[in-house]
């Protein structure tokens, strides 16, 4: 297949895409507060001829933009939220712009822009060749807290699609068909009664005792859950001073597992640990369920199509300067053992088929429509996940070259589906067989409100 037009459209607009990735990098916004990034992406989509809706599904920083008519309807999934505490200047040594401030330590500034660029090239491909088909660009808030797409799905997103394609910056070029975990997230709030810890502690009821007893119970629970299920936690509130019996304490838990059923079963047992702790300490318990997501279910037909497309496209050309910067980052990485590694992983990696203990709300989309996710080399080899090293690459030409390649992979892969109805049918057939008659059931109940931007 001839990809020259797709490549040209993306190359011609690369200065705009790089500038936008830089702006989002320089203005990192946390989950549900991506006001600037949302506005900039929407503005670019409008400029390139899309019908754009900002704030669909009750989410002010979400986007739904469309172009075309008829089938296949292909959705692309953009993300643009940052992570707390990962601010970083354009240095190869740790040097935050704002100490403790947010930063794009997962490369979502590049993710959102690559998806934008891919959608623009998909539109051009349909338009110039008179093809039937529709592009749907979804701007998806709050992936970093693993609930953005889940809330969107609850409100009806994605089910209009024939298939979806998702990109994510990575340390190499490739795609996978292995499963990542689903998740539940909740904060357990305990309320007790204060008293003087030295003078009359018997009159107090310690909320901190309750939180700690819950965590003891959760740690014993680990012995009696399936292999691969993970429970981890962090204290949000734990009293004010040693001589005051704490009347408030809270602890935030994640439960991860490779099936949605195992997530829900383990979560129910965790809640019982909290309820037991409240009884034992005569405190009150409030469970603040924050949401959850499905395990991933990558579509092999789509994944193999993406893999083949990657091999057919011209490779990324990293400069000596890019490689020098990446090598310096590798030497400053917590993963560096003294053994030299390539600065950047070039070439196309074999399709991965292994479990991953991380989570993504792309899993929810993959239980609604056929969908696969891929990576391109946007960071140094030893960046690791959610680190300042990725932030450093996210604002650098090194990362942007991988971003542009990611856009080309997206548009060129979609071009195959737009031209081949049998390929779309094959992806749908695989999806139906994998679901085996089950339907998507959103993990977030209707009574939980969608978080809104902080003013």
C-alpha cells in the first residue's frame, strides 16, 4: 500500500504538532483539570475541518470530534493529563521546573498530539480518495487516575464504533496482545473521637487504629487471593499529633487483577476488612469509591495490522544529539546497572504476548469494541514508567520524533481497515468470540458524580 500521502500530510504539519506537544508539556494539568490541553486540541481539530464537541458525556475536558460518513467508524483515543510530582526541565539530570509540581511523566502530551495528527491524516485519506468511513477523535481525560474512559463509557461513548486504535509513547516500537490488569480504587475514611492520648485515652476512639487494623487485615488477605492479584495502599490522613487520639484517618487502596470478576471479588473482601476494623475500634466507616476499569483485551487482528504497518513505514531517524541526550538519561536512570545499553530502542520489536501488572482504562474500550494499543520509541531505553526521565523526553525533539511516527502508524493502519471490509469483519468476529456473549458492565455506578475541574 502507498502511504506517501499520509506521510506527507503529517510531515507538512509537523511544526504545528511539535509546537502543540511543547505547549502541553509546558502547561501540565492533572486529571480532570486538562482545560488548556483540551482547548488547544479542540482548536486544532476545528482548524482541520472536524465537527468538534467540547465537554461531551458530562466531562468538561473531554472532546468528541468527527469527520466523514458511513462505515467503518474508527475511533482514536487521545489522552493529555499529567502526573503529580514529575516536573522536569530539559536536562538529562533531575531538575524540576517546579519542585513537587506536575509533569508529563507518561508522555500524554505526545499521546494526545500523535492521536490528533493521526486523525487529521485519516480524514485527509478518506477525503482525497473519496472513501466511505468515519473518523471519531475522543479526547479522554484522566487516564492517570484510571477512570476517564470508564466515565465516558458509562455515559455512552465508544459503542458507536466499529473498532478503535490507541497509541501510547514507549521505550520502543511495537504492540502487544497480552493482558494488563483491571482495577478498583477507593478511599476508606474512618471517623472516631478525640481525647487526650496521655490523660484520658479511654474516652477516645482512634480512627487511625481503625485504618491500621484494616491494613493488617488486608495484608493477611494477601495469603488467600489468587496469584497475580495485587492490593496496594497509601495513607491520606493519619492524625495530627501523638498526644491527640485521631478522630479522622483515611487510607486509599487499589485492587488489581487480570479479570474484572477477580477485581470485584477481592474488593468486596477488602471492604469487609474495613468494616471489621470499624467494629473493632467503635469508629464509623465511609467508603469513597473512586471508580475502576477493566482488564485489557487487545484485539489480535488490529494488533497484527498495526505491527505489519510499522514495518512498512520509513523508520524514525534519531540524530546523534538525540542519542547523546538519551544516553545521558540512561546513565542517570534508577534502572542503570553499569551495563551499557542502546540509548534508544530502534527497529520494530516482535509482538509481545505477556501479562502486565499495570492498568489502563483503554481496557474498558476493549470490552465495548475491538481495539488494540501500540507504542513507539519516544523515550530513552531506561526511562522506566512514570518518571522524570519520561518528562524530560516529552518536551524534547527525541520524543516528538516518536510521536510523529506514532501518528503515521495510526493513520496508515486505519487506511487498511477503511479499504478492507473483511479485515473489519475479522476484528469484530474475534471480539465477539472473546466476549463470549458477555456485555460490558461499567464498573462505576451511576450515583458517583463525574469529577469536575478545580477552579
